[in-house]
C-alpha cells in the first residue's frame, strides 16, 4: 500500500509540475513553433472542446505518452483545478490497475471478475471527476461574472 501511495504521489506531482512549467512558458515567443504545429493545434482544440472526460481516459492508460498530454494540456484552456483532478484520479487508476494486474497477470485473464472490477472503478472515478469538473466550471463562471 505504501508503494502505491509513493508511486501515485510521485507520478501526480511530476506530471503536474510539467503541466505548470509548460503553462508558464506556453505564451513565450519561442514556444509558438510548437503550439502552432497542426497536430498540437488539433489536440489543443480537442481538449478545449471535450474537457475532463477524454483527458481522464487518456491519462488512465500507462501506454499514453504522459509528457505529451501534460504539455499539450498546458497549452489548452483547461483550468488548473480540472486538470489536477483528472490527473489525480486517472493516475490512481493507472497505478492501481498496473499493480492489480501485475500481482498475478494469469489470474487477471483467467478471472473476469478482476477485469470487471477495474472497469467499474474506472467508471465510478470518471463519474466523480465529471461532477467535480462541473462544480469547478460553475465556480469559475460565477467568478468571471462578478
């Protein structure tokens, strides 16, 4: 359990620091070349349009290039709070899944219960994250109207 918490805290901290650094430098002139790349522009627009849900799912998978997701998310208009929530929940799922599967990989494929448990946990945390995203979006809109 301690290993899970240390790994999760380190992953979240590192990813969020990368996000914050790129958020700080994203407006600098030397970053224009990166931000204006067609693939980056499409990904930024996709994050801006879809927000928490797909970002959460992307960050749940261990094979997703996390550094790239952190960087492009920093260039988008997603709020820091929503990104942090997506990061905290998705990295918990990713590390839990890897440790859950890795403990006995043969039983994961032999027993569908393990697969169902992972899917249910992902779905529940996705719902929690969507609720938190709505809360923070509403809060930010109220602040901007004042």
